[in-house]
C-alpha cells in the first residue's frame, strides 16, 4: 500500500496544509489500510487475536497453535548432521497453568521447568541445550500488543527466564523491558519457547 503523507503547510494558517476534515480522512484511510493488511483482509475495525502468517505474524490463537508455530520455527533450523539444532522440548507457562515441559524427542535427559520466584522461571538441562535463537514467544492481546517479555540467561546447566513488563522508551521510540521489575506471566496470556541441541556432540 502506498502512503499518502499529511500536509501541514509551512506555518500556522498559511493555507498550504490540509483542512481538518481532509486530514481526518487521510488518517482514517491509513488506519483502514493498516487494519485490512494486519487482519489479512478480514476487517477494517478489528485486529485478529494473532496476526496471520501471511502478514508476518504467527497465526497462533492459543497454546496449541502457538506450540505448532514455535516448534515449526525450531524444525526449520534442523540440521541432520549429528542432530545439531534439533528441537528437543517445548516449554510454556501461563493461561492459569504452572510451567510445563512437552518433550518433542527422546534424545534428551529429563528437563525440569519451574517457577522460582515472582517473574522468574528456570529450566534445568544439560550443557548443549539452549533456547532456540533465544526466542521466547509471548501471546499478544486482542489488539496484537504484548505487555511482557521474557529475557533468558544461562547459568551452567540452568536456563533462567526473567519476565519483565514492557515500557515505552522515549529515547529510542520503542518498547523495551523494564528490567527493574519482574512480573508473573498473567493468566490471560502465556510465554513459550523451544529448547534445541546446539552442538552435534550427541546422538
């Protein structure tokens, strides 16, 4: 879609900018284009629970479809040589449930995933297991927004996931985690990630 820029003129009341009605119409047209694009052509006024894959989203509207998407992303990184990058487990927490681990293959020892404190979750694994591309998926709200993010760190055989609220950074103009605060994953959403083998040292 081609963008039509608003015309402001060069100074107040110089008659070179849009009148109020024209400006409002341009804004409405732009919002219609955005909503139609992000909804996959389904609605001019409502965004879907998840942005369709054809529009760069996940298409995931719940835990099961999110798991399918995240696992598929891990599978895309699969290299058959010595099983490097093969997904071994899918972990999720939220929607009113305790942290859960779903084993994808039998190529791993026991993986434990549990809450250790407010906004802090831990996976106990062996050394070659990491979060795929350090990517932690957060289920967005009905408007496609995310209010939290998960930040992973690695401490020996433990993977620590800290969940922080997202805040708007006035300097960068982007949302960023407020690392001074931790929050539990709300019941109305969830985080999930895929664990993969990062070295080709075991079969």
